[in-house]
């Protein structure tokens, strides 16, 4: 275990294409440590923090991202099977949709009706804004339960769980997905988040303004919804009109949207699964010109 081993690992991710590829498929610190371990680099979380700082000081600066373009549409959504370039992702879904062993009793005990109800408010509502500011200041934790997970993420981040029997298969499916998407969109692609939304789960209103750019989310469920009116959904506020837009979900869809940094254009959005179904979403960073890479796609 050492900082040097961590720096060597980070250098190897630059020098060895297969490692660079695998790094694009991980989002969690535990995952990076586990990935290093599998390749013979042993380091701890504090060593990763120090090693990353050391490495960043010596590494070549990353190329500047392409300048953002104006967007007229705020979301694009398709059935995965209807996008020929992406339909291969369907084959990876069975191994991506893992359920790491978590204490579901404790999970459900953390459900807060008032938090869920906040997703029905407009982010422009002064009452919502006051509540949101207060919760942000408290880092979304209750003072009495400071060790509990944040209240704004009532879901399971798959990449925080590396110690279960399905992890290796899951990891391989993620790297397969990245490889497929690089073939479509180019080298910019990386995984941005892999989430399991068990029944009655949610991700509260947020903007992702600290990570601007286009995202692609693949969404799937454990089964169809019996009732088209009672589904999981993605809700956003149209930055231009203030209108709330609710996108009801079904199995195997792919959604594109863009997180903005400009305070006048923030892309407020939330995700709610108020149903008894299990929902998974896999998010990827994709380039500005993603649409032009999907030549098999007919206009919406
Ligand atoms: Fe988000």
C-alpha cells in the first residue's frame, strides 16, 4: 500500500489502453481501488487522494472541451431498440441490472414523504428554494443522523458496491458498454453514474451544474408497468419557460439531456420511482455532436 503505487497506477491508466478503457467504466472510489488491486497496484482511499494530487501536478493538461452550442430541445428520448447504433446495449442490460446486497429494511426506513413531495414543487417556487437552500447547507443530512446517506439520493449507487458476487460481471458489462459507445460517439465517452432505484426511491431536484454537458441515460426496469399512468418518471423544468415536463418511463429507453452551468439556463431535474418496480439507470458523458453520430435515427 503506498502513494507511489497509486501514482504508478494512474500513470498506467495513461500508458495502457486496456486500463484506460476500464477506468472510463468506473465512478466510485472503491471501484478505482478495486481496479488498481486487480492490476497489482495496492493503495488506500487516502493514498488515492494524495496520489491523484501528485499525479495531476505532473500530468499533461486535458484538452479543452468543445465550446457549448445552443440547444433548442431540452430532452430527446427513444426506445433503445429503435436506435440501431445503441441497440447492442440491450444485450448488456441483464448483467448491468445488479442488486448489490443492501439492507432493504434500513433503506425503506429512510424514505421521507416530504422529500418525495418536493419533486412535485417547482424549483422556482420560493418555498422550495428556501427549503433547498436549508438542505444544501445541511449537506442533505439530518444533524441527528449525520452518518446516514444524504436525503437527496434515496437510491443505491451501484458503483459503491464492489464486494458482491455479481460485481465482476457487472464491471465487464460496463466496459462493454463503454467500448460500444466509443465506437459510436468517440473517445469522450465515460460512465457518469450507475444507479439502482428500488421501489419508492428518488433523486431530488438538482442541476448537475458542476458537470455541464450532454448526458445519455439508459433506463430499464425489472418488468413492465401494468398501468401507463403509474410509472417511474424523469421530471425537468424547461429553463426557458419554467414549465415542468414529466417524462413517464417504460422499459429499455435511452434519454439525452444537457446540464448547463449558466445560472439563467440551469437544467433542474429529478427522478422518481414511486412504484413497486425496480428501476436502473446508467448515465454516460457524450459529446456535443452526439445526435449526428446516430445516423440510423429518424427525426423525432
Ligand atoms: Fe442529474
